[in-house]
C-alpha cells in the first residue's frame, strides 16, 4: 500500500517583495486564451512554488521596514517604502 504524504497546497495572495516576479506578471495577458501552456505552467512553478520556509526566504527575499512614530510611541511595520509619513 502506498502512503500519500501530501494532499494539499496553499496559495498566498500577498506581495512579499515588489522587486520579485508575481503571478500576474508571469501569466501576462490571457484574453481569449482558453488554457495556459505546459511551458508557462512550468515557468510559473519554477518562479513561485516553494516546498519549505527556507526555500520561501531564498526565493522571495521578503523585506520588512519598521518605522517609529514618536508622537504615538508606536512601531509601524510595512513591506512598502512609499506612503510613509515624513514624521516616521
């Protein structure tokens, strides 16, 4: 009897690092296309599929910025560098 070790996958819809490729960039314009080619699926898997947290860190190089709001005595964490108020 064969044992099935994994029966699921999880997909994360979040921008981790804006400098890295994402699903929309990889798929491109699909208007009028009924299916994605096997080559394109392989390219997407190669770029986005990970099998461990270490592979995730290596492939996506997540970036987190922290800012201190002295007025409110709070630390703010974000993955984006834009739209940060000057006082931080």
